[in-house]
C-alpha cells in the first residue's frame, strides 16, 4: 500500500449543504473523483468511497466523504485508516479555512485543529494531528456576521466565478502531494503568482 493515500473531503451531508462554503472540501474531492473516473460507493465505515488514479502510473487515491456531519467526521476517518491499513501520515484532508483569504490554498502537515471542529474530531479519533491538510481559503465573514452562519451559506456570485479555479488548484495540490511530496506542492501553491 506504499502508493495509497486516503483523501478525505470534509463537509455536511445532503443537498441542502452541497453549495455551502463549509463543503468546499467535498467539492474538491468530487473533482478528484471526476479526474479518476471513479464513482462513490457506500462503505461500512459510514462514508462514501471512490478509488482511482487521476493520471497513469500515479498514486492510488482512496477518496472519501464521511456520511456524518462535519463536526463528527473523526470516526469514519479512523475506521477507513484501519480498514485500508494506512497510517495517519498517508491521510490528506481537504477542508475550508476561515483564516485564509478566499481563492488561496495553504498546505501543511501536522499541528492542531486551529478551531476547525472537523479537524478537531479527526485528531481526537485517530489520536494524532500528524496528517496533511489542504486548507482551502473561504475568507472571513463581512462585518459582524457570525462565522458559523457564514460557512453554512453558499458562495456569493463573485466567488462562484472564481471557485472552479480554486477547486482545480486544490485537486492539483492533492495529486502533487501524493506523487511528489508536500514540499513540492507547497513550493507551487504557496508562491504568489507574478504580478
């Protein structure tokens, strides 16, 4: 299983949440599944899983979206790691991030939860924070809007125009992490484009 990676997209289940900022991790995961021509099927770990390679001779990506609400994502993730006999360092989690401006990515390995309840639950369930995160910037809410309300609303029209590029970048980042390592991906996605 040396070339296998468990890639988890965080979000909330059901069509009512599908377009929310909070579900941007699952949006990027869907794009990865499309690239790999992979279909999601229900797994006994209380998640939907699709498996495939997004390019020839590339790493095997086990794409998973928990069937639970985001704040209790940990049990399905822990069960999938056990099922596939993967260590946490073979886990990549795609999730929304308020502290990163919209249309930006930040990639990191390890650390705390940073106030993100989905990440907190995964750390609690697997007993470590030693996994890779693809943090997809959704920005801070305008004015005095509550952060929880903000992430549970769909992207605005101006954001929706840029969203496909952001999702492509997030999917590219996962493929690069899995094939060439985190440092190579950080060099590409943490570098500001030329003005």
